[in-house]
């Protein structure tokens, strides 16, 4: 679990630093570039579509893990719009909340403890 947690911290820091540099150099105009690449039907757009599907799967899993409660839906939206930056922080915090129990980390405590 320690190696996984270090991996999550590495992801979080790398994305935070990289995003900071990109915002400083190019501003906050992500969405027009993201969807513009998709509209051009080239490889950058294909990557963006594939990535957006991963974000949707992440959002669905986060919402499901919280049993589609209102809070779970909000967390799912955070996962969709926050990407790996949000998910790495979320998993790091939850890994401590569940004391490293991978079953509870993946399923949520309610499902992990159900018979």
C-alpha cells in the first residue's frame, strides 16, 4: 500500500506542477482546445475522446462506490472534471480512511462489509 500511496502522490504532484506551467504559459483555455481537437477528427481528438471516456468511467465508478447518493454524484462529477488530479487525491485519502483495505477502497465500506 505504501508504494501505491507514493504513486498517487507522484501523480498528484506531477499533474499539479505540469498544469501550473501550462496555465501560466497558455491560460485557462482548455475546453476549446480539447473539443477543437476532437472536431478535427485527428489523432489528438481521438486521444481526447478516449480520455473523456476514461473520465466518464471514473465518474461512474466514484458515484457507484458511494451508492449514487447525492454526495456520490458530486464526487463523480469531481472525478470527471478533475481527472487523475482529483482521483489520485481521493484514493490517497480513502486509502487511509479504510486502513489500506483494498476491498473497501474499491467497493466502499458498505459493500466491502456486506455479507
